[in-house]
C-alpha cells in the first residue's frame, strides 16, 4: 500500500469552480489544484476574501488544496519580462499559503543543455530570486517536468542550492515531450519532487518536435493531435506500476494530481483516473 493522496486539477473538468469541486469530490479525490492566473484569481486581482470564499467551498466538500498552478506563460527566458513575472509569482505564492498549501507549480521554459547559452543564466538568475523568496516563507515553486531531460533539469536546480524552486513531476510530459523515462526521472530528481501530476500519453513525432515553453503552448500542441497525444491514465506509455513504485522508493508521500488536457468526456475520464490510481495504490 502506498502513502499517496489523489487530487484533481480543476481545469481538467472544464466546469465552473463549484461544479468542478463537486465532481472532484464525487470522483473520490482528496484534494484539488487550481490556477491563480485568470480573472478574479489573477495575482493582480485576487484578495484574501476571494481565497477564503474558494477555500470554504473546497473544504465544504471535504477536500484540501494539493497545490496551486501559477504558470504565467512563456517561461522565464526573457530578461525584460522577468521582473514583472517575479513579482506576480511572489504574489501567487503568498496567496497559495492562504490556501493551506505551499506549492506553486509552473513552467519555466526549456532549460538549455548548454550552460553557456545566455538564456541559461537569465533563467537561473530569475529562478534564484524565486527560490530565495520561497525559502523565506517556507514555500516551493515546483517546475513541471517535460521540455528537457530530468538530468538537464537536475543540473539546473543543483545550481540554485535551494529547494525553493523544486519539481512537479509529470510523467506524461517526460514521455510525450522529452522522450525520457519517468521511472529514471524520479530517482534523478528525488531531492526536489514536492508534487506530481498523474497524466498519461504518447509521443507521436521525432526528437526534434517542438518543445513546450509555457502551458498554453503545450495545450495547443496536445490538442492538435500531431506532436503528442495525451490519453486517459493507463492508455499511454507511462508504466504506472514502476513509476509509483519509484515514488515510494524515494519516500514521496504527496499528491498524485490528475490532469486531463484532451478528450470529450473530461468528467468521466477524471473519475476513471481516480479509480485507476486507487487500484494501484491500495
């Protein structure tokens, strides 16, 4: 028996907030993840009152918050845009702590394999600033795996000397985008994993296929059905038996948060994903 909890990324359900929370609870999830980047929960608009109202709804269904998604799009490769994104990201983490979690998942862009690439130093400087802030309040910005290999990401994170910027391990992204082995990635990134997404899929094209730079770009590629194909849990190339065993081996005891970015029956797919994970973790 594994000591994991099952969560649901509410956007996967494509429903109004309260309805999505209700469906997540009905499916048997224990937690939920949501975006704080749009509308009244955009970091420039959100208030503590809004946080309390949403948290009250979540708690009323017996759920907690597994993490917050704070992806601002485009990554952190642009030195001119980064100061604005840093301040917005700090605001997101501040509000995240009020939700009872300390994890903000995000994409930082494609980490260059060549450390002499000017973009590498720009990204490392920005992530260093975020890590310093996260450390100061006991939080984490969790980089979602996928656009680069686990080894490249580990080397980048090692250079920050912090777990303020950590890892949200998404096994499907590794399979679909980087062509990497999620089981090996768990062991490579074991010191940084603070949250995971439960997702499955296949890679359809060659290793030179475009790599994601931000959440909106990745969704566009998935929905095109030409480069990667996201599939219901158990239907793709992620070996969940070995993957979950690897998470157990490294002592991970956090959330497996279901994310579904394609398909016409999101509610049904999420419910089936909960049952799939329950059958695996006991």
